[in-house]
């Protein structure tokens, strides 16, 4: 075999190589700077969109935490409330409190005449004003026969106008509030009889078709019961499954198939779990629709793969020397896992569970399939009562056209994001607090 003639191979000196490398350095440095700028631009765009989203939500929703009230002189006429004079509780409860509200408004604006104009005047206060007076009198029957200045809940239109969300310069035909109502509100405000207070109804009442009366308490309690069922089912089952697969299960094709299916289930769209819950828990087992128990069962199926994967990762992070030392001291495998490995992996498992629960808190698609989209006024008192959850409540309010529901939708989103940030922050704190570096 002929060897190549070394005389024919061009020789490259060290100086030539250095010249080539130096010539390519500016181009390489420029590419590195461009890549760095691409990364900074991507991060900046992401942060800008997040800030824009939060600014939009907060800008629309912060006003929902305040509610407008109107002060009206109410004469608790005994002839209306207690015509028999025997202070009968049923008679007092069934009295015409709406007549008291109307009489109080006419006393403030005695010049208002005509059925249509009076109807417009009565629309200044909420339709819940009579019930508010009823609750006040039932709590203090001594008010019967007295006249007192009472702060009544304003209607949603008045509340929106007072908050500046209705342009008063528009023509009357282009805004939901009439000119005479604007004049009456201005007169009341000048007399100090219009006031904004913290909106306790937002957190203290259930859903309503009237925006000023609508609250998220029913949705909060529904979310609480649903997540409680989810945690009580998914956490122990997920931890037990992770321990078995990681510590006790033999390595064969069946366990490999189970692991592949668990990983696939973690990526399944959430609405599929809703269809499964509809077919199994409601149609087959006959459980009631829109109950937190069914919602918790559905979310448990969705959360289990996440908890199992996080639990296995936490068990894997425990060094083998812990296991070997426990077995070397004569502990059985069950004692080794229960007394040594599991306590060390439990903080990581709990962190994964909290993250899975935070994901479940924000889910709405699977719960829509099992009927938790129903209009629920009453606050649920148990796991079997009809209920809805916060994401579904947001979905329902977002579909309503009233401006007052827009701010309540944004306020509910703020509350939901606050809970999710709190849960994710708790997971980070637990990970930092109990994290061990081996």
C-alpha cells in the first residue's frame, strides 16, 4: 500500500491557525451576544404579557371589593309591620318591607310624581333592600314604630355609575342610567348620603342574578369541599402507589406498562376525566350531579398521576446508603421504607401534592361535565349538597353582559390567583425548609 508523500500535504503553522481562530472570534462573539439578546427579549416579552394580564385583571376587578350604599330615612310603621300590635314573629316577617323602602325614597324626593318616574326612583336601591330591612327588624323588633336613617344597598347601575364606570357625558339613550337618576344621585352625594363600603357581600353570599348581591362564598365553600375530597383520596393513594412501584414492585413488563400509563395519564386533557366521572360516578353509581363528592372524585383521578410521579421522584432522591444502612442494622424492607426512606421523602411528596392540588383548584373543564355549572344560590353545607367551584363561577359570570359582573369576574380571578400563588408559594417554602442535600 502506497503511503502519501508528506511533501504533498500542505503544512499549517501555528501562526496560521491562530490567525484563523482570531478571525472567527468576532463572529462567534456576535452570535453569542445575539443569542443572549434573544433570551432577554423572550423573558421580557413573557414578563410584559404577565404584567399586562395582571394589570388588566386588577384594573377591572379592584372596584368590586367596594360597594355603594344609599342612606334613606325609613319609618318602621307599626301599621305595616305589626297591624295586630302583638309582636307576632310570623306577621312581622311577612310584612311588606318594600312599602317601607318606597316610602323612604319618596320622603327624600317628594316632588317625584308619575308611575314611570317613581319606578325609576325605586331602581336606585337594590331589590334586596326589603329583605335587608326584614333582617334588621327581625334582629331588633324594638325598631317598630321608630324612624331611622338606614344605609341600603344601591343597585348595580348606581354602583357602576358612582365608581366612574359609566360616562355621564353620553346621551341618555347610550348609557344604562337615566338623567333624572343622575340628578338624584348627585343630590344624595352632596348631602353625604352616598357612601362606598367594603363589599362584604362578595365574600359572604352566594351567586345571584343581581350583580350587587352576587358573591363567591358558595363557590369558595364548593372549592373547599371538592379539594378536601381530592386531597383525602389522592394523597394517600398516590403515596402508597409511589412507594410500591419504587420500593416493592418487581421490574418486569407489567410494571413498565403501569409506569408508561401513569406518565400518559398525567398528560391527558382534563375534560377526559370529566367524561369518565360522568360515565362512572354519575351514570353508573348514581351519585348526585354537581356535588363536591363527585367533583373531588374526578379531580382525584386527574391529580393522582402528578402525585405518583412526584412521589417516585422524592423516593429516588433518597440516597441508597440510607436503605443499605437500615438493612445492615437488621431492619426488614418494610421497616426500612416506613421508618427511614418514607419520612425523608415525605416533604417532597407533600410538595408535589400541593402543586397537584393547585392545578386541581384551577380546573373547570372536568367539573362542567358533571354538572357543577348549575346556577347555585345556596351555600353548600356538605359534600352532597349542590355546589359550584371558583373557576366555574368565573366562567358563569364571564358570560353575563352586565358591567357589574365584569368587575366581579375579575375580582373572583384575583381571589383564585391569590389562592394558587399561596399554594405554590407554600410548596416552595416546604421544599426549601425540608430539602436535604446529600
